[in-house]
């Protein structure tokens, strides 16, 4: 097998793998940041850490603590099983990885 044949064969294998991966929904793109995900899924109601539905439940430290939300796990739990006025972000809607990225971003950005 010469070098040209080897390169062509490798290219065909990689192309085939890409087509198969795309068909089953595997993505090789870069993961979105917590900030980007927050803006896509949360910002419409929680712009600048506020809350347009319930102003007493903002994402700011004082309100988070008053509502016993202190950790990423607490935020994810609320995303998965929210109260009235907030849509449910189940695992099909938002992966565990993405939910954790959003929670981490929220604590870093608004929990001051």
C-alpha cells in the first residue's frame, strides 16, 4: 500500500465515521459555555440575575440563600423540578453537563 492509498483510505474511514456519528446525534463541536447556555435558556426571565416572574426569587446571593439555594446541585434540582412560573429543564431539554455549566455560571456571576 503506497502513501497516497493510505491517506485516501484514512480519509474515507474518517468521513464514514463522521457520517455515522452525525446520524446518531454525536456532536464533535465545542461545548457551549455556561454563559452562552444561560443566555439561551434562562436570560429571558433572569436577565442580570433578576426574575421577571417572581422578583423575590432572583439569582442574587441574598435571595438564593433565603430560598436555601447554595450549591450547583441545588440549582440543578430546581431546574429539573421548578416551582410555578418556571419551565422544567429535564435531561432531554438540558443535559446534566449543560445544567452544571449553567449552575456554575450563575453562582460565579450572580452569587455576590
